């Protein structure tokens, strides 16, 4: 099991460190917590010991520790994350002071270091703190910027510890980033489109966007630059991902076209509405007149257009079916010149549209199939990225 070290300092936001531990554990990582002595005034180390199943380290010299614990632990970890990080620890790291376990440990590790500051806004914006952060960045330390909002001191401004989700998301990129994904541009579409009749009525579908957002998150963690073109959803955009919001198929087509030439991989996970009204009206239509106004036409097939213009891009399509999944997915793959097709049966309950889970069949132009049994959309997106990595490596070998 891969392992990270979480350094925890004395900030009011210390309670969020528990959630950070949990989120890393849910990604299959072990966590060893290191607390500063002052942090133990806020939380007893035993809380983290219980959460992690490993003794929390506080003191540099302690009878219960392995000899030279800071050196042996440094060899075991993939990431040192300090969250929350106070102005004091940032100052110590920047100047090389090693007077407790955490600051000494920082000098001993060779893995990536990520720091999530949390403090009062005047302290955070103080030129000394900013200078320390700049210096650490030049030394290769990465930072998760604090959020702006209400602070424990009653003031408002930058200094709130970033959300645990966003801290863990950054941390996972440092651990998981892989060569085939680095310096690659991933263009991902997600969610439904809305084709309006008038300002209050539209044609759409039940897509929640979850599959596309998970793919965007995963691609970013693996090291890619990610552009997410999203129809209306209620989902939070993963940090680091560039978002283009759209409503209609025509807007999605324009946004995708704008980024297509730069893209190395396109994942067309959006459920584009197949029809639109020939005339979208700016005034609300009285319901008595609607029946006479339902004149519809097909929307452009974005993926088919991308297939026709394809140069070096790797195209991943999604086929939503209710019957004959494999045959229909194969036909769409050929027609749209797709390199990898992800087919799913949207008639099954608990998977597909709107669900947290999915169950898919991957197919390739050479006739190969692979069924991925029911799993979370996060897990499915990891499996899809593993297959994309194979295709990217194949291309590299053949180029
Ligand atoms: N797609 C697209 N533009 C459309 C419709 C679909 O780019 N106007 C893309 C989807 O994003 C998906 C793939 O084409 O990656 C297949 O979508 P799907 O809805 O399964 O198939 P359709 O081509 O719309 O065919 P049908 O509705 O007849 O099954």
C-alpha cells in the first residue's frame, strides 16, 4: 500500500485534517500523521492514531519511535502534505530551520511536498509570508492556495484552508502523475445539452455529467492539462480543470472546435440532445400555441464531425444504448471513426444516467471487447484512463 505523510499544524482549521485522512484512505493510500507540538493543544494525537491505525508522530526524540524515525519514514512515503500549514512552519521550511520532527522531516524527504496554508489574512498577505512561499516554490514545493472567505478571527479575506477535496485532488496529482499524460491536452465533454423552444422550455435528457467530471478529474490527476466542456450540471468542477460552460449542442460544438486542434485526447462523454427546435423563440409561447410550434431538426453530430477532421487526436466515444449494446456501439465506433468506444446500457437501474455507478463495455476498432462490471464512475474512469495510456504508448512506439 502506498503511503503519504500528513503534517498537521496549529490552526483552527485542524479539524479538516481528519477529512483529508479519510479521503486519502478512500483512494487506497495509507496515511501517517505528524503533528507539531502546538497542534496538540487543539487535538489529541490519539485521534489521528485511531483514524490511521498508525502512531501519530509529535516529538523528534521519543522512546516509542524507531531510531532516526525521520529518516526511515522519509523512505516510505510518496508525498509529504502539510495541511493546515501555519505561517510559522512555512517560515521554518523556507529558511531550513529544523527544530522539531516536522521541520526536520521536510529536509529528509525526497518525495514531492505539498503545502496548504491556513492563517489570518494579514499574516498570509504579509510580505514575509509571501516571500517565504515564493522561495519554497522556487525550491519545487507546491502549494494549494487558501480559499477566500470568513476567517476564524472574524475578518474576511484569503487564508481559509482550501477544501479537503481540493487538497487531496492536488496531492493525488503529485502521486499519480504519469509520463504518457504529462504535457497532453485532454478535451472532455460532459452533461446534457438543452435545446430551447422559448426561455422556459427545452428538450434535454437525464444526464448528470458525473461520468465526464470523473474522467476530467482523473485525467488531471494523471498529469494532463484538461479542458472540460460542460452542459448544465450541479457538479463541482475539479480544481485545475479549465471549464467551458455551454447550454446547447451548437455551443458545445463551437467550444469543442475551438480546442480541438490542441487536443491530444477527446472524451466525448456528453449526452448531446439529438434534436432542437428549428426556431428558438425569445418570448414565452402561450401553451395554447405550443402544439403548432414543435418543428424540430437534428442537432449536429459533434463526434462524427471530429472523426472526419481527425489528425493525431485519439477519440473516445460513449454509446448509450437500451438493447444490442455491442452491435450498436460497434456501428457508432466505425461511423464516427472512434479509437475507443465506451458503451453502457442505460436501461438498467442503478447504473448509467444520473447514478454514481456504471457498468460499461469497452470496444476497439479491431473488434476487441472488454466488459467492466458494475463499479463507481470514479473506478470506471480509472479503468478507461488505463486503456488510454495503452493507446498513447502504442502511438508513441509507432510514431
Ligand atoms: N454525440 C455527438 N453529437 C450528437 C450526438 C451524439 O457528439 N449530436 C456523441 C456522444 O457524445 C457520444 C456518441 O456521439 O460520444 C454516441 O452518442 P449516442 O447518443 O449513444 O448516439 P447517437 O449518435 O446520438 O445515436 P442514437 O441516438 O441514434 O443512438
